[in-house]
């Protein structure tokens, strides 16, 4: 049995991720423990804020390693503290941001981000540039989603979004537009609070005869990569 510690910086308390993760480690040899790092500064381009988050991520990663974790995943598209954590622990450390971009880039020339409005678009673009993928961005599309929305806690404040299925339709429509209008050859979903989005988008695209564009859920793709490569290599 392998134990992954998933560190999520700056997630709201009502985030639907923890309950949604239960389905990810069923019937597998991987157990996922979610650590929610809350009550910190906004995670953006400010160097001080990023340094503060990096320190917290490193501290939690060290604790997880002592508790027996076999790997760490930093569950933020900005990967705060990724380099620092890799220097601080002796187990594999992956960030969902750079991991998903590497996977997306392997599928084609351009990829698009699909997310909610709460994400800091300029910070994500700047981080993409720092990772060397800025020229691979086809677009960054989002739907205005109240941050209280989650897999198990849906409380919409937008009159256009009244059900979680309705929300999925809006995200799927943006994914379709990224392909047909922005010429994206891969899609990255960068909101881990909506674990059912990928399957809905794939069905939406298939209904419109689009089968060849991969849809990459940043968090679950990173988990799968660890489970199917690093762990198999007995790292």
C-alpha cells in the first residue's frame, strides 16, 4: 500500500475535494491523504506570499514524510514551494501545474486551461512562462463560479448556474470553444474541486464528434502518474 499526501494550499473550508477523493483510491494500492492548508495569503505573483506558502508546504511535506508518506503532490496550478520541497524531503514531489503542462504539451502544439473565474489568470500565465510553456497556450477559458461550489456543497449565486450539471455544461461549452475557436489540441482542467468535470466534458465533445483531444484533469493526472510510474519503480 502506497500513501500519497495531497497538499492543497488556499482551498476554502467548504471545498468539495476531500469527499471526492474517496473514489480515487478505492480498489487501488494507493491511499490519498488530503491536507488542507487554509488561512493564508492570496496565492499569486507576490514573492512574499509565495515564500510564505512555500514555507508552509515544506513544513507539511516534512511532517508527511515522517508519518510515512511515499510521495507528495502540491495541489495548486502555481506549484508553490515545489523546488523547496524537493530539496527538503527524500520522497518524490510533484506539482499539478508543471506536471499537467508537460503532459498536455506531449499531446500537441497548443493547450488550453479550463477553470473557474476564481483562479488568478495572470499568475497562471506568468507561471506557465516560467515553466517554458507560454508559447504553448492556446487560451485560458473560465466560467464564473461562486467559490462555495464544490462536489458535495453546491450553493450557486449565479442565476445562470443552478445545478452542478448545469455548471458542467458551461465548462464543457468552454472546452468545446477552446478546441473549435482557439485550436487547442489538449485541455487542462485546473479546478480540483470538480472531480466529475472530465467525464462530462468528454461526453459533451463526443456528442459533437470530437474524440481526439485529450482532457487532462491536473490533479488526477498527477496522481495517476505517481501511481503508475514512480510507485511501480519502487521509489
